[in-house]
């Protein structure tokens, strides 16, 4: 399985993440990629390549133009406004406020396009986000070209990003971009399986009214886990998308037993949907030692999960998402890939 | 004019305000009250008293019960969850997310009940917010009892707080509480005039569908100024409240000329509405040297503004709101009161 990875992910490394009322070094940091690359090499998965140049047209089709303009120019506007720190939202269109009119002021704009405040934008964020999208695009083409699978080692991740909001460490939704690329390639029915600990609210939001892309997510129940305000099991899609959204929230402390049951339920629904290509939002923060999550999967469980996904027999693109137990992230992520190859 | 002030405002003094991507000492700080008290004494306005005990029933009638329970218990829950810092929201129900289901997790709850992230909750915030409400209640009773006016030296301020959200340094909407008290006392028509630099989004939200309480606000245009997502001139009220909401946004750099015109327009509408009592949300951050605002009023302008308000001839309760040019806050706030008394 070929891995696509860009050095440019390093351009995004905020000094600060707002966490529990303090600034901490971001859990989502460049060394995550290093651990995954090291483990790939350790396991002989040495086919690692840089991405092709980013294709902007599909990104423009996925995201709102004003949001992309914001992402591209936010840093300059922030600095021009004399703001000393990195870009962190402090205001947002709360309940019964106006979410249709973007402010002119950069502080107001930041909040308008944010879904959370833990994720800072830095000078290099836009370039890094584009490189991550390019990684997903390049890896998708490998699968579209006939490979059984490819691994998009995306960073920053993407599954929390909507067409018009950043947050949860995400800026552009790489998995959604890849799913749309399969559709554009003529694949009639695509599934996105999100096994990251956190609900893939961005991917759900993007495809919620779509009947051609099935979305399934196994995640910490929203009453207890970020992103908190989406991911309930009664969110099943709308309009033409009714029935094409499957949320499988699990309670604090859930181990591999219920997790694997949820995975099997998701895989059965993907099969029943008739998906012809699969995008896996591959987060490994379901791991027992993850510092910001509450499932209790162990490393061998990821191998088993990979096997189950592999048995679907679909052309599969793995898109890296979360995972913050950094020393274990390589083993856990590569275990999913090895399980898949072993299926 | 009697001033009501509680020492308990000091119980709320967060270490940190999230501002321009960094933590700074909050602009809204206890010394603001000291400067106002000193100026009152300097000008011979020595009738300063402590509030009566807080009356909870009117607060429970104004705010959502789950919001009050959150405010009361947030600090304990936050500390029990092991959070190191003060309470600062990092997630929030963004666009197309679920704003009807409050999470169980305290981090998710904080974001659910927040409208901005600059305002930290500390161990003493609940007690301070109640003391501020008590100040407004006590001062309102003085006016209801026949006094021409009274000054509620509220801190924390209130006009950004809705029935279910805190933010913008506000927790309980003191001005709205006072307006409701006038109504409960049998005053048929009450007006709230908000001259704080920032739009009184909380007060607007509370009375938006009410025909018995007129709300007028002169403020920095929302495209350019916090709270950004409310305060446009086309927000005129809904249902029975249609026509009873008047927003007068002004652009960056606006001086006393256009400001006084807006004030006269607001006063004319309040007169036409037939208000029998007036609550003034008295912020003085329209001042030229205010560090987080962009109007250019000078200190004598506040004297003139007070005179114009006084000429309405209504029983008037002044509720202290913002003002962050701290050395000037005493002169500016007391100028409004002296202008009023001089009218
Ligand atoms: Zn995650
Ligand atoms: Zn203000």
C-alpha cells in the first residue's frame, strides 16, 4: 500500500491550544506524522511518496468561497489588525444570533468561521491545509487508478471541518474531498467510515442531504465528547440523504467489544448501501491511552479492526485523522493498514 | 441620587481574558468600581449604600433554570473534571449543530451556555453575579418607590447576557431584571436605553418578542464590533415586539455628533412608545480612549448625554455596564449622572 505524505504539514504548528482553561502545546502536532512514518518503515511499508500539486477546483467545489478566502487571508488580516497572538476565536454566532452575515472585523470573522476555539490558525496553516488536501487527492487517484488501497497521511486532519467552518484541528475536510473525487471519477456510491474517536461532524454536515455518499461514524457520545453538539444516533440524514447517515455513539470507557460491534454494524450498512469505494477517516484516538479520549482500545484491536474493514473488499482510501497518544500512534495507525492488507 | 454598590463584585476577577489570541488581564476588572466610587465622592454624590439580599424569584423568572444551575455549579464541575485553569469555553454549538441538547460533560456545557470565549468563570463568579443582580434590584426599588433616579453600580455588567448564555463579561442581565421589576410593579411600558459602546444583544434577545418593553441601543456596527452577530438596524422586534427594538449602529471613528443624533432618535422613540420608566444600560466605552472600542466621545459629551436623557423626565434607573479606559471611567460615568440631575 502506498503512503502519500507531504513535508508541508510542518507549516502548521500553533504554539497554543486552548484546553481546560489554559494554553497547552497542541495535542495535534507534527511529531504525530514522524511516529507514523517510522512505524511504516519499521514494518516494511516503504512505498512513501510526496503528493502531486494541489488541485484547487475540487476544494472550491467542496467549500464555501468566502470560507476559503478567509482561510487564505486570515493571518495577514489578523496581523494587520495588530493582534499579538495566533488566531484563536473569542466570539461566535451563538444561539439566536445572526449566522448569515460575516463581519468585516477579523476577530468577528474568525468566530464566524470557527466551530471551536482550541484550534489556532498560524502563518503556515493555509499552506499546510492545502498540502494535506493534496495528500488526500493524490492518494485517492491511486485508488481510483486501480490500487486496492492507499494511505493519505494527512495532517492537519479534516473530519471536523465543514464547508464553511474550521475547528477540532481541521481546516479542509480531506475525507469529504476524497469521497467527492470518487464521485467525480464515476463511482456511483461512496461510503465514508469514520473510526476516529470523535464524531466526524464536518463530514456528516457536508453529506447530510446527499444520497450518494453514505457516512458512518463510531465515536464518543456527544453528551460526553467533543464536538458535543452533533453525533447523536437520531441524526440519520435529511431529504435525499435520509438513511445515509449512521451515528454510533459509545459511552465513556467503551472497549473493543462494543466498538467492534459498532464497526460491524457500520460495515453491514455500508455493504447494504452498495458502496463501490470506501474512504476511512482513520483516527486512532479510540486507543486506551489517548489523552483527550475515553475509549479503551488496545493496539492489537486496531489490527483486528483493519481486518474487518478489509473484508468489505472495497477499493479503500485511508485518510489520517486524529490520535494523540503520540508514541503509540504509529503502531495503532499502521496496525489498521496491516490488518486491512491481511484480510 | 442614591448609588447602590456591593463589595462582592470583587469575588469575580478572572486572571485571564482571551484577547487577540493571547491571555491578558481582563479589561473588565474590579478597579473599575473603585474609580467610579472615588468620582462619586469627589462630586459630593455620597449617598452610597449596599444592596438588600438578592431576590431569586425574579432571576429565576428571567433566566432559564438549566442556565442558572450551570452558572451555580460550573466551577465545582470544572474542578471535579480536573481542569487546571479558569473556565473558558473552547467548543460551542456552531452553525447547523445541535443547540437544543446540553451536553453532560462540563467542557461541552460551558460552550453550550456561552456566547463568547473572552469571559472566564471563576470560583466567585456566581456570587458576584448575584450581588450585581441584587444591586440592580435594590436600586430599581428606590426608583419604583418614587425617587427620580438611582444608580445601580453593577459589576459584573449584564447587557450581553441572555436568558441562557454568558459572555462579553456578563452573566445575569441586570438591566433586563430591572425592566421586568418595573413591569411587575405595575409600570405598563418600560424602556431600556443602552448607551454602552457594544450592542446589548442580551437585552434585545430577552425582549425581542415583547411589546411592553422597548429596547434601544447605540453601538459600534456589528460588522466591526463585538458582539458581531447581532445589532443590525433591521432587527426591529418580532411578533408582539415588532417595532419595539431599535438598533442604531455607528461606524468606526464615530464622534459625539452622530452619537448625539442617535441618542435623540432613541429618546424620541422612547417618548413615542409611551414609556413610564427608563432603565439606562450605562456603559461609557464610547469614550475616545477606550482600549476595546472605536467611538470618540470625550468626557464632557457624557455630561451632555446625561442632560438629554434627563429631559425625558422619566423615573430612571442607571445600570452600570462597560467602560475600560479605567482612569476615565469615574468621570465619564458620573458625568452622565450629573448631566441627568442637571437637566
Ligand atoms: Zn479525534
Ligand atoms: Zn461595552
